C-alpha cells in the first residue's frame, strides 16, 4: 500500500508510539484487503465501548493510548445509562469499570455521546460521498445506504486508529465497484413500522454480505429505513442497501444477478415464529429512538400504567432536547434510558424473555444476552408492557 512521506514517518514512530501503533493497524488492514492507499475520513464512530464486551483487557489497551483524535469521533452505546445505572440494576463494580472506559476515550478527544444513531444528533458527521470510518452495524448501514456516505464496518481498534490518524484504507465500500447491488428484493405487500424490521431480519439471513436493492409498494420513512438496515446488518452482514425511489441510487450499470420475491405471508411468519407472550420485559430503541418514535411511544402510553418493565432507549441529546416526551413516557412507569441499549447491557441478562419491535434486537439478544426474544409491532410491545399480552 502506498504511503505518503508523512504516513511513513508516523510508521517509523517519529510522531510518537501511539500514532505508530495506530498506523500499523491501518497498514495491516490495508494490506489484507489490497487497499492502494489511505483516504481521509470526515468522521469516526467507535464500537468497543460496553465494558461487557471489551472487559479489563480492552480498557487497559485504550487507557494506554496517548494523543487526540484528528477528526470528529463519537462513541457507540455503553453497557449502562451513565447517570441512571443503579435503576437498571447495574453493579457498582461494573459501573466503575464502564465509567473508566468512557473516560479513557474522552481523554483522547472522542465525543462521549454513546449512541448507535450519531446521524440523529449531528448533521456534521456525514454527507453524500463522504469517506467515514464507522463501526456500529446499523450506523454503517444508515451512513452507506440512506446518507450516501462511504464506510466499511470497522472494528473497535481500526475505528480508533482511523480517529487518531484521520484516515482509513481505501477498499471495500469506499469503492464504486463494491457498491453494486447483488440482489433485487421485490416485496408484494404494504409495510409499516416494525414490518421493515421483520423484512430486514428475513433478507439479511438470505443475502448474507450481499447488497440488496428493494422494490417496495410502501416507501419507508427515515425510521423505517433505520430499522430495515439495522435488522439486515444483524441477521446477515449487510452494510449497504438501496430502496428504489427512496435512497441514493447505485453506481451506473448496476444489474443485480439474483432476485428474491417476498409477500405478506413471509413477513407475518416472523411475528408468528417469535411471539411476545410470556415476556418479562419490553425494550424499545434498538437502534436508538428518534424524536418521532418517542412521540409515538408517549402517545400509546398516555394515561396508562405499565405492568412490566419497559425500557425505551435513546441518545442522551435526544432525551435532553425533548424532556416533555421523556416525562410523558416515564409517567407510565416506563424508563427512558440513555447511553445504552438492551443488546450491550448486562442488565438484560437477568430476564428470561424480552419483547422487542426491532429486527436487530431479535437477531442479537439470544446470542449476546442469553435471553429469549419475542417480536411485535410498537403497539403490540406497548400492549405487552401494559399487561394486555
């Protein structure tokens, strides 16, 4: 891989040990994937934040680094609400270690808004055509597919390396030839809300790491696009998709070689296979809830009291911007949690079954939390929390 004089100097350690180590990570990654050179990135989103996932070894590695990020960088969700962790049942020991992780990133200049939806709180992080180095699977999907930016799905170390260097290897979804659709997915059904999560759950498992282009009767809004991409990234490893007449278009000459036809029956089977009956807890906000999703939840909970634990996860800046919505939701007895989600928090592990409205959570919770997952629409999830299911 070609390196500029400055990049070679960093590799030789002339700019310090930390940057040398970071450049070595990027060069090794570039060599593995045949990148010709490094490319500057506009922003970085870093995974490897929850202490549940990285443990003491990860904390030690981050804490040993010295320097400041070269581009705007933001964190993925942590393993707890950084302010209300006691209400989640998080232990003192875990909370202490989790705070150390966030503080270690903060010393490097990383913005410690712990969210999987950075695009919902900062417009400046990504635009069409921008090269990025983002980590979290649903954020990567949204950036590539809806925003029209270019990013691979980075691991925690490679994302942090890109943040400190300000560059990433030029390969994969940074290149037009890898952004061509591989599958045409034609859906003969009217879809809304969680149906897009169910669709993504199905399609991700079929196309794996392919690039689907959807032909839909119902055109999704931004929250539905978020849910669709998040589910495909979790049930498969889809990092880029297209929706005809909605998202940015694929490069010229795109002709998918495979076709997949789905109808209402296949969508309904996801709900039928994963019923919410018997769930002890209901969790919404995977990916983190937007303002409009909080409004919907608040409306459904108006003048009602929950009978089961109900978590509503969102970015702290969203919660702080709309305190009236938070108050309306929490008046019911539900908890609006920030900085975290049900997938990355050890607090989920004390339950046997959790009901969700997210195809991403449906795919991840059994394996990552050891908890049975039920799936339903937002309305059905609220009904479950109210004791009606």
